[in-house]
């Protein structure tokens, strides 16, 4: 979370889109910025699992079997003007990547009955990546494969997104969500043949923008006001329990 604040500063300095890709070493629940900590404590299915709080909104995510990205753009960027612009750009790039491997997905329309669900993958926001399959019935009859949430700063926009690769075995079955591998197997596709989805996502973004991908040194080295102070703030109980 601290690194993603630094990512926003890097986007402003760079004058364009910057992205980082990562996985979680340990199963962890990240709460949306506005979710009450009491809701997490009341959920027995995630008891004992570490909890952190994102600066972005949305529902709780169980990390550990997902691929996660953080992207930042200056507000003056073509994808920074409105929240939906960045959502749709990132999600459409992933839909195109999935289609190339036989997974047909589309942008979701919201389902009002899911708006108050605790978990992100039980919600449906405008532009989430969903797929249909008769064997798996989620909200509205679809399965959510990827969702994102934003934080809009004074001069930049930071967006987190998660592509659920596998159902997470570290949580109670009642709160496990169907992953991409489950969908692939049900369609006769070997998920072991899948590519690096992060690389596919970046390739799609670059193609849409008509730009080349540049890999540079760590953006954290130039992070204003220091990374350590930000780490301490996000790790503090005052932040995690702020709501």
C-alpha cells in the first residue's frame, strides 16, 4: 500500500501511466478504505488471517491465490479524467488477453443486490470482468474474474486490481470464490498452459495507448517523503481500525 502511494508520485513525474505487478506471499485479507473493521472481525470464515486496509475503496479481497496490479496515471491523462475510463481500459485489456486463450469474458453491469456484500468478488461494479458458465452461479448468473478499486488523489489516480487465478484453499469454503483455473478446467482448457497474465495485461495496455513498454529501476528510490514512514502508517492499528 505504501509502495502504491509512491507509484502515484512516479506517474506524475513520468507524465504517464505506470504499473506494478505483484503476488501475495501469505493469504491476507485487504479491506476497502471505507469498510468497517467490525465486519472483518465478525466474519468467522477469515478468522486468524492477517488483515490490512487499502487506500482504495471496494469490498474485501482474499489475496494469496490471485494476481494483483497497481496502476497510476496523472489526472490529466486520457484515462485519469473519470473513474470509469481507467476501470474499462484495464479490464478490457484483460478481457482481450483472456479471449486469446479461450476464456470469453465481458464487462459487468452492476447488480444492486450485491452492493453491500462484504467480499469484492461477491459484488458487481460497472466494468468488472465477468464470465458466464452454467455450472457456476454467482450474482446474476455470472462469475467475477477481476475487479478493481480506485483512490483519486490531488494530481493522480491510483487503481488496484485483482485477477482471481484459483479458489483460495486457506479460507472457509463458504467464502471461497471460483477462480480462473476452475473456469478453464470446466471448459476443457489446461490452466497450466496459461501465460503470465501480468505481461499480457501490460501488452494490451501498451497496444491500446500505442506506446512501448519501458522497464526502469525501482520507482521507490525516488519516493517523496520516504517509503518507511508510509509503511509504518499503513501497518499501524490506527489505520487498519480507522473505521
